[in-house]
C-alpha cells in the first residue's frame, strides 16, 4: 500500500465577505493542516486563506498555479509533493474546484496514479442556481460558456431550447460577467417567449438576485447584469 498524501477538493466563497456562512467548519480545519495548494488564481487563493484564518502564515505554504493551459509535465510536478506523502488542497477562483474549473485535469491524472481524492461540500453557483430556479432538477445539463459571437451563439441557444422542449431538460450556462448583457439580449430576442429563464446573479452575496420568469415577462423589465457573476438556466 502506498503512502501517498491525499488531494483535498476545497471550496471557496462565491464573493462577498460571508465565508463563515458558506464554508463548513470542517473545511477550515483541513485548510489549517495543509501546506501545499494547487490554485487557479494565486492572489485570490492567498486572500481566501487569510480570510479563513488570519493566523495562517502564507510564506510557509507552497503554491502551484493551475489553469487550463497547465501542461501534463507541470501537472506531474504538482503531484510530486503528494507522492512524497504530503496532502494537497485544490482551490478554484470561486466555488467548488473541478466544476467548470481546471482542477479536473489534475484530479484525472491523480486517479491514474492511485492518489486518493477527498471532496468537501461548499458553494457551487451552478447547483445553487439550479435548486433556486424551480426548473427540472432531475434532468439538467451544464453547458459552460456559450459561443461568444453570432451566429454561433444564437444557434447554440436554439439547440438548447430544443432540448428543453423535447426532453424537459433544464439547460444551464454562463458568460464572462462583462458580456452578460449581450448574452441576455440574445436569449430574450431569439428564444421562445413561453420558455422560462432563471437569472441567478451574485449568488450568496448581499446583492443576490435570483428570479425565474418567462421570456415574455423578462422582456418587460430587463435587469442590468454587467459585471455581475451570473448563471443562466432555461426550462419549462
């Protein structure tokens, strides 16, 4: 039996300062005992750790940056510390690592080496949007980022709409916050007016905005989502 360390999938907050409301105490204890971290954003991760416990000495920790561009060779190097017996915490820029996040590449490689993966509960904007939407939670699909430009984006929206009506499958997707309004405009202009749209913005923050209405109803009062982290969901 190997003596490898473990990989902890550690959730972070989605924004705001209420981490004590969304991060379980067990996660905090694990963080205090972990010295190696693979992180999507170094600055964000360091700030998160200090919020969790101001007594954590950041300079005593080892960080590896993890992105969609991280090569296989670099992923191998990150796992050296785990193979040597150290635990490694994986931290996304926001929410749960491994979901719409480059952490999945590292975990996939770790599985091939027989390294134990330990996931922890925390906020996921995707799941929180779904459970708050009132849309079908038994058959759903997360589609990540849609095409940035048209006609590709409109074609994708119509494809997702077809799945909603044909399979009663809720379709979730997202956009870079500064392009939210453009995406919303395309949804309202091109999708069936009877389709239901959930807009879940600033989830877990004081400015949280989560409402589900028909496309026809949204057209009467279009919200400004510029630079607000948002998950969109369409269903019936």
